C-alpha cells in the first residue's frame, strides 16, 4: 500500500457510559498507554496518507492526549451513529485509494490483520468473526452462494437472523470514493434511529462492488472495551502475549501470568525474571541479568550479569555489569553504577555516579554524589545534599571507607583512601588517607544510678 492511497478513520466519539468515568473511554490506559494510542500506532504502521480521529464525548481531551502529530481530528457532536461518525470524517479524507475504519475502543487490532484487509482495494472488506455467543453484534447475512448481502443489527434482527454466529467486528475497508457516496445516502429509519455504517454493505451489493470478509488470527484482536472488566481482560491478554513473545526469544519467566510490561523491554540471552515484576518506559536487560520478585524498573538499562534482588525499584538509571542490587533498593533518575557495585537493602541513590566495586549495602541515602571506585559506604550513611534551598554535591574519592552512621554535609569531598570514623558529621573536606572523625569522646560516669520510679 503506497503512502498516498490509504486513509484511516478511527471512531472514538462514543460516551463509554459503562466505564463510569469522567475520562473519555478511549483514554483509559492499556499497558500504560491510552487504548486509542494502541490503535493509532497500529494505523501508523500502515504508513497511511491520513489518520482522522472522530471524537465527541469528553471534549478536547482526546485530541489533547493524542497530539496533532500526523493526525487530524473531526468533532462529531451530537453522535448519531457509526455512519454519521464516518460522515463527519469525510472532509478529512483525500485521494482515491482505500479508507479503513478502526475503533478507538478496540485496542488489540494487529497491523498484520489490517494488511490482510487491504489486499483487495476495489472491494468492501469486512472484518468478521464467528462467536459462540453473538449477542449484541451486527450479524453477517449471506445468500445461498455464501455471498455477503447485508448486516443486520441485533436490535433490528428477526429471530432467525439472531441465530447467525458470524458477526461484524465494525472494522472495514472500502474504496474512499465509494465510501463518500455511500455514507451520504445513509438513513436512520431503524430501531435505534441511528445512521448505521453497516448499511453501506447493501449499497455495495446494489452498486456491484464485491463484498468480502477477512478474519483475524485471534478473536481477541477485535474485542472492544465497554467496561472496566473488559479493559482488564484485554490488559491480561496483551500482557500474556508479551510474555509469550519474551519466552519465545529465550527469556525465562517464573510465571508468564505475573509480569507487566508498559513500554518496551529488550532482553539479552538467559535473562530470568521472577514473579510480579513491572517494566515501564524503555527497559534494557543485558545477558544473564536476573530480576527478583516484585521489582519495578522504569527507563533503565541493566548490563550483563547483574542481579536485582526482590522488591527493588530502579528508575532512570544505568547499571553496569555484575552488580548486586537489593533486596529493597531504590535507585532513582540520574544514577550510574559501575561494574560490580553493590547496593543493598534500604539504600536510596539519586543522581549519583558510583564507581566500580563500590558498595553501599545497608540503609543509606546517596544523593547528588560522585563516588569513586572501591569505596565502602557504611550502614546509615547519609549525604546531606539539600540545604533547604539548593542541592550540593558530595565527592568521595577512590578507596575511601565511610564508617557507619556518617553524615556528609555537602558540598564536601572525602579524599582518596580516607577513612571516616563511624558516627561522624563531616562538614569540611577531608584529606586523602588517614582517619577523620567528628564524634565526641566516650566518657564513663562512675557510681551513676538509674532513676527509680516514684511510688
Ligand atoms: C457496531 C456495529 C455492529 C458491530 C459492533 C461491533 C454499527 C451500526 N454497528 O455496533 O454491527 O457488531 O459495532 O462492536 O456500526 N461511535 C462514534 N460515534 C457514534 C457512534 C459510535 O464515534 O455516533 C463509535 C463508538 O465510540 C465506538 C464505535 O463507534 O467506538 C462503535 O459504536 P457502538 O455504539 O459501540 O456500536 P455498536 O452498537 O456496538
Ligand atoms: Ca460496541
């Protein structure tokens, strides 16, 4: 399909009453992204000339959420049916090729299915499926030869027609010129007094335009979202497919039903992901990376051989090879860890560089710090980076040893190889090597008695 010949219309004006929400239905999220954005992305992969989104309910929220990039918007107000929605989009369509109608609330549609539909551009092509329970859908009526004659909506169907199990998914493709002329002829003399897009099927038959049907590989592709439980079902369907794709590429998953990917997850060889992990934004895992249970990773790169123990949160960070992270580590944006660094439980690191083989194993806050290699950060160490107005840097040079429960009041530098005695508050730069401490001397009070509770 060449770029100049395809127009795509995405219908998204409906109210979504059953979501019980102030947010337009199509903006509810699937895998961290508005469901309509999944449809827009599938549409963009077809490289169309135009994508027109028909919106109505929820006002400008839909255009605002999608942005104008490569899209045009048609306001349908009031909403008088799917045929009326397409009429609204007509002024936005151009050229003489195919027009493809998609739905903002049918988010799992695959580009490969749409490509199949666009194979015969001179036809009216309907995407249909056979359902065990076709209730609520428009039924596909065929003649004795199996040729499609028309679509009848559930509310207009005779009892015999209701028994038909082949249904209209709503998704269809037609030559744009024919579509324009057909939707202009629609009438609303039906049970719902709506302009039904489905009535164009009869017009195609009348005009001698062949009507064909195409089926998706998986019925889930054409499932619509009307309420929150359908949205949750599609979320699980989407996630289980992502899990299957990962396993096919060699990623080990403790349980494919307990992983969530809201963005992209790129994995090397022999990666293993334990249960209930969440990946958001762009996450990259190198070879032999292991992610412990209940970890959350957002926009992060974890290089070869690193192990992340359970309940760790990593965001906006690059973690080099063979590090040990967690359990219960929190690594925040702007952090870069060198090779073989260790970050243990209840350690928070923000906007800091940590050199190779340096360790902060317990209970620390490291913010706005530049830490060299082979540094040991004792338990309870805190960089006091904030003076109430500004943030300041802490520099810790190679081979330093920071005793437990030390406060480093930034801006401050700990020299190469320096040792800081436990319990110190360091407010001035310390020299290289040697021992620096700032705690008061230990005293012993002889004959001291504990207070006694008064009768
Ligand atoms: C429609 C089809 C039906 C099909 C079913 C599949 C028609 C007449 N019927 O029925 O054959 O089996 O979808 O789910 O087309 N919309 C607008 N503006 C409107 C009305 C609808 O943008 O004025 C959008 C909605 O936001 C929704 C989609 O079109 O995304 C379908 O609308 P809906 O009312 O759900 O159509 P159905 O009655 O289910
Ligand atoms: Ca519907």
